[in-house]
């Protein structure tokens, strides 16, 4: 199924990794959102659990390994063309990753990787959901089990 102008929404997975008050972001190397910073992630594959898919995407885009994860929320991401037709439509499942090891290195669909906090978002071209998700996760960190590491 084509990602552009799909007949149905696609399931996307976002892998959230936190160190202190900073989150791991990748600069997208491909559309949609090429050149913008967002959480590592991608499309869920057939037969893959949400957590396994988020773990795979994290490894492919950053080289990091996660032992565990937990789905914590879901988002809608839609983009319309000038005629109002849906160009992209993703249902994004956000997965908080735990027991993450390694040092991030850009790979696969990521042009760059880095650790960023809320203040950094003022100067970075970010995907719209990044700031609100960071605020939500910082406010709920203890309850979600994703406190500072």
C-alpha cells in the first residue's frame, strides 16, 4: 500500500527514549516531514507487536537496543494536499522504551540523531506533535515508568 494517498490509515509507531529532561529525536531523511525532527519510528509490519515494532524502528534509526516498552498513547497524523485530499494518514502509537542501551547513531531513515529538551524546540524544525508529547511525558513520567535515566 502506498504511503502517499493511502486508501486506509497506516499504523505508525513512535519510540520514546528519555535521559533526564531530554528526549532522543531524529531528523527525518525522507518524506513525510523530511528535514524535521521527531521521535524515532516507522510503520508497523505485519505480524509484529506494537512494542516489537517500536523496538525495531528504534534500532534501525538510532542503533539503540531496548529491552522493554509500553504503549502509552495514540495520535492521529494527517496531511492534506492543496485540493483537500488526504495525502498522508497515520495512526501513531507512542511507545515508551525501557532499559535502552548503546549510543545513538543515525541510520535508516534518520539523517541525524540527538538529545533535546523543551527549550531546544524553539530553534529546531520539529514535527508538530513533539512539543506536546514531551510536555505530556515529562508530566506523567513517574506514572508511565519513564523517569530520568
